[in-house]
């Protein structure tokens, strides 16, 4: 009998505390605002995959990279081969998939950022704000480190120049 009384008393106290005293607290973050107190709607944010950040070089071994005017077709062929073997599980050339499409990437990212993302995806996601935003945009699916050499990554970048 004592247990039943204790349970009923405990339940009653929880119910009493949950109901509160009926007064509105002005500093409550859960209080609904009146129409005159509502904040202006937030500006639409450009998705990370569409954002242009050509001055961001990212985090990694590549700090400077000058691309020649002329595209090296031998390097393109090698880069296409590497891309098709290592990247197409998550990336489609011209549409969003598990990861963003590389078509037109050089109009939105610096060559250094692209190389660093290919070579150093773990550190990029930890330290680079754009890489963090991309991770969130693509449902938290991190880019796998394919352990490409700088030469292979550079060839993939050259292939991206042709997309």
C-alpha cells in the first residue's frame, strides 16, 4: 500500500511541476511570439556546392598551383582513368549523387582547394569551413581518402578542366 501511495504522490508532483504556475516568462526560448514580434525571414543561403570561393586554398600539402593555359591531353586521359576507377562510386560528372558533381568545379573552387580535397579529405572536413558545409549538404557522407599521389590528383584536376 505504501508503494502505491509513493507512486501516486510522485506522479502528482511531476504533474504539478510540469503544469507550472500559469505565468508567461518573457525570457523563455519556447514562448511563441506575437505577429509584431516575429523576426524577418532569414535570407536564402546559397548551397555550399554552388558557392563560389576561388580564394580559399583549403588545408593540405598544396599551397600554390598555377595551371597552364593549354590543357594537357595526356594528363586528361590519365585523370579520366583515375576518376573512373576511384571516384565514380560517389561522384557523377554532371549531377549530384553521394558527392557533388565535378563539372564546372574550377569556376567555383581554386585548383589548390580541389587538390587538397582530393589528397587530404579528412583534414579538410575538420578544418575548412567550405568542406564542412559540403559535408552537411551531402548528408554527412564524408569523402573517402583514395590515397592518390599528387601526380594522380593533378591528373584528375586536369580532367576536371575538360568537364
